[in-house]
């Protein structure tokens, strides 16, 4: 794995210079938590490194909640997104499979992907509901992003993960490829410590494949039990880094508007004749898990759940999906 490093003060100066030609978003921590913010010169010092995780999923940068798709957009400056946890990097693989399909590529999505440099952030520590490792997703990126950033004692270390990332680093003279082996050892130690925390925190949670098997064989009573607290707000689905369902709405003037949709909304599967296979709440509730753990794995190689835990955190009804799977696992 190739590493390059730069002093933190030089990195901050570099980001300030890059603002002339790039739009930069980065994870920033405040009293409400961590989330992505549009970075200005005065915000560079506030950027948060190696802490999990932004509240907003990465997909929001590529799949807006609402957009007009009947006309081309104006050209935009290239973007850099800094501080992406690996659960989101892995989560973007499924939208890539869907929207970058060779036969049915989404032009708007494709342009945004080409226009964006992804700088992941190794997670040093975990949040309460993080469970990426249970689905074989590491808390640090080794692929799919362009670079991964680590901030250690005033030194910024970048792990190069793509040709695009390598070209980016090459343009910045202050970077050096002579990285102290002790720094690498510290990074690897932090990786191991975070993996150990994840293993302890999620002991007994079934892996991705086993979760699919449990979901398939689950009886109706468990879906009725847990859906009793569901209010059909759709928060779990809209906050998910891999859920991308949408409506295409016709507007006057031959405009078409793409609008985010969610399988937990009443009427999601209602057809013109009024029939609705998901009319009952427990059926809608089960549908989400079947989609993530059974149907999508049958069609795509990318994960439909990367263990970020946002759906648990966003749920108004305090429904913890991991409790469902633990109950199913223990009942076998």
C-alpha cells in the first residue's frame, strides 16, 4: 500500500489553495455531531479526521432528494469530499452498479462521479451502532475511494487507492513518499484497536449471508412484532447509503422530476387500479429487509447494507434492526 505524507499546516495551506479550483466538502464536528459541510478558508481548521461518522450518507452528493432530469445542468467546479467512512465508500458501490450500468447509465450520476475526488477517513474508534465489520467491511478503506486520510500528531498521511488519487497527490509538491515506518505501525495499531472494538460490540450478530438466510425463513410474527413501533416515516430508508428508490414525476412543460422515494411510505407499491401488495405495515417493514439481504444480493455483488447503523439512529420508533437478527439467530 502506497502512503504519502505532509505536515498538517502545509495540508491546510494546500486545501486553501485548492478552494480556487475545487468545491470542497468535509466532515466537521459541532455540538450536534459530525456531518459534511461546504468548506471555506476559515473552516479548514475545523475539519474532523478519523472520527466516525457524518450523519449524512455519501449518496446524497450523487443522488439529490429532488432534481429536474429533463434538462442538462450547468458545468460545475470539480469536487473533493474529505472524511468519508468506509461504510459509505462501500455503500456507494451499489448505486454505482445501478446508475453506471453500461446499457442504462444515468448521465447526471455519472457526471457527478467523474467530477468528484473521494478522500476516505480511517475510523479510529466506533459509535454505538457501528457494525461494519460484521458484514466484512473494514473500518478503513483499501479500495473504491481515491485516497484515505489519517491525521497523526500534526502529520497528514494519505493512502493512495486509485490512479485518480495518485495523480492528485503528484500535483502537490509538499507531499513526500518517504513515510516513517513508525507512523505506518501506529496506523495499523489503530486499525486493529477499532476492529477489536467492533468485534466486542457486535458479538453474536450474524454476518451478511446468514442475515439473508434468517430474513428469508423468518415467520410473519416477528415482522408484526417489530413493525408495531414503525410510523412509516421512511427515515431508515432515506438515510441508508445504499437505498436509491425514486419516483419520476411529469410536470407541465414536459419536465420530469426525479424524487427520492422509500419502500416504507404508504402507497409505495400502489398501482393504478388501487391494488397495493405492501398495504399492510408489517409487509412494508419486511420488504425492506428482503430487499437489502435477499433480493439485492441475488442481483448485485455489492453489499446493500454496510453496517453504518444510521437506520437505527434515525428511527423514530427506536427499532434496532440488529435486535431483530439477534432474536432470529438465537431462535434457531
